[in-house]
């Protein structure tokens, strides 16, 4: 007897199809994190024609070691949760462009979404879920040496710096968490803190204080990262005296927070003081037919479960718009 896999909304097959330029979709979702993938499932289950444009599947989940606060899983790795989200989306015949960046939007009754490669897709509604990215220092050497000793995610890259001298920029929660991970394996960790004190939670500062291979340089800032092929040293400036000194280091982790990926909608949608897209309680933005959800939006608290919930809400709002607007 021949058995067939159960395809469709409850199966495991990949039914994804390419997004087409000559089709007017009901909804196009931009992003591939928890907000986007949840929105995709909701749109497909509502039966509207749906496209998804994303640079990757997973978003920040790919930088997250373990997740212990997403309901249904008391413990799951970020990568595993991302692949579960992806599998759930792929059970539907959704139209996808993966690995490309959405570049600009032309508003109108039909929204035009232009990608960086020049292709243009059309939809009656858009859901923006472009999330957040690591904030850069913007100093000489940073861009050139990224991936060559300049890193942003200790969870991902700390093991590469075992036995090395490392600088961590930032004394907030992410900086101290990274410093703790690194202090376990690196020869020495120097924290460069802009302010006169660490701003991380006390429990983290206490845990960090237990290490003896660490230094904190308060009221300092990084002014340059030096190295030929890889990071060799970091130039830091004392903000009180202006004195510049050179630290011997083979790695630098920049842990100064995340910024919203708003380039796609800057000048088009209303943003708040943090550069997040202003949304109302139904994920509506300042333009009719354009919705936003997750970390790129002004919704308070940036968490997976919140991004997923907002993605669901944005999808239902977009579907309602499609139904009501002729
Ligand atoms: C290190 C770390 C650990 C975390 N740990 C937890 C945790 O334990 N629990 C928890 O609840 N939350 C945690 N978070 C927060 C959580 O990951 C985020 O709140 C969540 O991922 C936000 O989802 P999102 O879909 O809004 O955006 P993101 O996850 O940022 O996804 C954005 C997506 O949009 C895509 N994109 C961006 N711009 C474009 C463009 N122009 N064109 C096409 N695609 C684009 C990106 O490639 C990405 O796929 C953590 C975050 C980090 C960084």
C-alpha cells in the first residue's frame, strides 16, 4: 500500500510558490521574523492571496540561544523555534521572495513594493514587520572589520574568542550578558562604558563582578577599531580628559542596543521619537492599507510572543481592510 504525506494546512510539505510581478496580491508581508510568519499563517487561513518578502527566515530568533518564555515551550532554541514557525508557514501555498531586501514603497490604491534588485510587486495592503537590527558604533574600522573580530552577537560568536583579549562596548543588560559569556572563555574582557556606572540589572552586575579577568573603563568611548586583516587594537577616548589610549584586543563586541529597520518607510509613514512606526491598537499606520507589527512598530515591549500576537492582529486588520475596501 502506498502512503502519502498529509499536505495542506496540517501537513509538513513545502508548498511555497514564487511571488509574481504580474499579480495583484491582497496582502504582502515584509519581514521573516515572528511577526511576519504569524501574519502569514493568519492571512493564508483567511484565504486572502498573500506574498512574503524577506531577507531571511527567523529574524532575531536566529541570534537567540534559548527561549524560555514562548508559551507551549518551556525551553526551545531560537533556531528551532524559527524553523517551527517556517514549517508552519510552508504548509500553505504562500508566494515568497527570500534573501532579498525591500527597498521602497509607492502608496496608492495599489501599493507597489520595489526590491533592491529592481523587481516590483503589487498589493492592496502591506504589513511591515521589518523588526530591529544591532546598533552600529559608526567609527572607522567597524564596517571593514565586521566578521573579522568585530561582532554584535555574543550568543553567536563568543566561542570564536576563546583565549583572546576582547572588548565589549556597552554597560547595559546586553553588554554585561555578553561580557559574562566572554569572561568564561576569553583571556581578558574590557568593558567600555559611556556613562559613569553600569546600567545593567543588579543581578547581572553581581554575576559579572565574580570574574577576575575583567576591567571596566567608565566614561570612555571607542573612537577607532584598528587591524589589517583582523582586529588588532581598539582606540578609546576618556570622555572626561579627552585622552586617547590603545587597547590590545583581537575582538570587539558592540552591545549598544537595537534600532528599528525603518529605512523602507522613512518619509512615508509616521514614526515615533525612537524611529518606530506609529501604530494604533489594530496595527494601522498613518496610511490606509499599510499595517505594521512587531519590533519595528511603536507597540510597547519587544518580545517574541508580542511580535507574534501583533502579527496576528495586523493580518486580521489587513484582511478586514481587503474585505471592506472595494
Ligand atoms: C539576542 C536576543 C535575544 C532575545 N531573546 C528573547 C527571548 O528570550 N524571548 C523573547 O520573547 N524575545 C527575545 N528577544 C526579542 C525577540 O527576538 C524580538 O522581539 C522578535 O524577534 C521581534 O520579531 P519581529 O518579527 O518583529 O522582528 P525581527 O525578529 O527583527 O525580524 C525582522 C525580519 O525582517 C526582515 N527584514 C528587515 N528589513 C527588511 C527589508 N527591507 N526587506 C525584507 N526583509 C527585511 C529581517 O531579515 C527579519 O527576517 C531577543 C532578541 C535578541 C536580539
